[in-house]
C-alpha cells in the first residue's frame, strides 16, 4: 500500500535543501559575481573558470573530492568534531555544502552578466552624487541587476532539486536525512516500485516544465523596451 509519508519525506527534504542552497548561493555568489564583473585582476578568469567547473566536471568526480573533503580525514571532519560528530559526509549539512559547490555557476553567471550589462555609467552618476560604494551597490547595482538575481535564484533552486550524482556520492540514501528526490526515484526503480517512481518522476517533469516556462516569461518580461 502506497503511503503519502513515504513520498513526502524526500520531497520535503529536497525543497529544504534547494531553499537553503539557493539562499546560501545568493549570499556567497553575489560578491563573487560583483568581483568578476568589476575586477581587472589577471586572475579574474582563472577564478571564473574554477566557479564554472561544475558545468563540465562529471558529478561523480566532484562528489568524490567533496566526499574526501567532508570525511573524517578532511576539513569536514575537523569541523564536525567541534560539535561531537565524526564527519560531514552522509549528513544534510554535507548535502548543503556539496549543493552550493555544484550549483554555484548557475547562480554566479547570471548575476555576473547582469552586473556587466548596465555598464559604468550608472555607477559614475551615483559617484558624482557622492554616494558611497556601499550605497551605490545596494541602491544602483542591485536593482539594475534584478533580472540576473531572479534568473540565478530560479536556476540555482531548480538545479539543486535535480541533483543526483553529487548528492548520492556525499549523502548516500539515508531516509529523512539525505534521501532526496532524485535518489528516491533511483531507489524505487532499483527495487521495481514503479508506482512510486512514476509519481515522483512525473512531479519532477512538471516542475522542470514550469521552471523552463518561468525562465522564458522572465526573459521576455525584462527584454521589453523601457523595462
């Protein structure tokens, strides 16, 4: 007999993971995107390449190195030891860390593009009005880059929801702790529980369609003249 709680647990966990990861990426990714958009450092594109690595790096490779880093012998083990744990691997906290790394380019790149799109003129005007760099950033740059923030948030959330390889490597399949949607679907298929797999996979299909439609509408909305 199909129990709703059995299906709801990975859905709830996935939503929590995606929401926390998206907020963390907006906080971490915004200064990175701003620096990449404004800096003239010779190392800028090297940093940009590191940020973009998850776009081409196999998830299992990234997952393997994250597993080592979060394990008992890595930095994650030292951090976990501060509150009496042995490792950050195979924990929800470890999933958040892995998701931040894996989804970073999907948030940083749209925000960087938005920062670059409005050019120098608005910032120069703010400077002539004696606005501080901090005021200029929050009062001018952030509002002008709103489309990039919206795009980055949507893409970051959606990409985290669809993760599989990385979360499986560093989180495994622990019910209520690390068993997210993609892992649950894989597990149901492996155990020939087709009804559960169909329900979750169908929900993911609808979600993916909604994300693509939302992105298309957002792009049209902000590409209109005068918007």
